[in-house]
C-alpha cells in the first residue's frame, strides 16, 4: 500500500500546471452524482460487508474505465502480453484497484462530495476537483480525471490528497509496475503474483 501511495507530487504539479482553466458543468455533474452514490453505498447499513463490497465494485466498474487504467499502468507491455496474460492481469488489477479505492474512501463513507471546479485538458478530457467533507473537519481533496463526451463519461485516474501530497494513483502505479516488468524480462506471471500479494495485504489491513 505504501508503494501505491508514495508521492508523485512533481508529476501532479506538472500535470496541473499544464491544464487550461475551463469549467465543464456536465462533467462536474457526472462526478457529483456518481461519487456521491459510491459513498452512499459504503454507508448503507442494510448491506452486509460482502454485499457492500459487491455493490461498490459494480458502481466503480460503471464509473471508471478499469481496462483503460490497467493498460496505462503497464505501458508498452499491454501490447506485449499474450491475450491470456492480458486477461489474467486485468482481472488481478481490477481486484486490486477496487480494494485500494474502497480502502481509501471507506473513511469518508456517507459524507458529502462537493465539486469545487473543473479544468478541461481537451473537449473530451477534464479534471474535476472535489472535496469530501467530514464532520470531524478532516476533509479530503479528490481530483477525478474524466474522459469521454456527454452520455459516455468514465474516470481514468483519481488523485487523492494523502499526507499533504496529491497522488495520481494510475501514474504512481505505472512507475512501480513497469519497473517490476523491466526487471523481470516482462514476466506477466511475476507482475500478477505481485498484484495478488498487494491485494491480499490490503484486504488484511482493511479487516484489522
């Protein structure tokens, strides 16, 4: 988990500095609606833990393009894996990514998502800046990178403000995964084993 959230602040600052400042009300509304539904799912007292996880996962599958994210984080290797390797990798990555999102957002379950503003990188690529409010005052800044057009939006990366650093999760994971593949002759099996280990560690931490 620590490796997943190590600071990529420099990359975040470069990305943010390159963004033209244009508001995108439709993208903002998309994030407002869907992010709020995700948090409400985490706070639904009628759901058992397995039911909550299943419903959360279903929402995140609709809200985020996990195939696009999984391809991004392995870069050139998405074209080098066999179809079977890519399928197995995507399955492992999906489980890990959902575990990470649930772990990080669980502390903010039931709280309100407030859209602050947005910036457009292009007509089909925007960053929506939000804050998740908490009654104890420990609010979290969250940025959502959204691609697509009206009626076909999906989130392709999320930045969380962790320990004062804004961390783009896909960017951080890309550095770690590509380094592992480079050091292991592009072995999909090595990467999948590492991802599964990280998922198990994260789930154990969540249970504790």
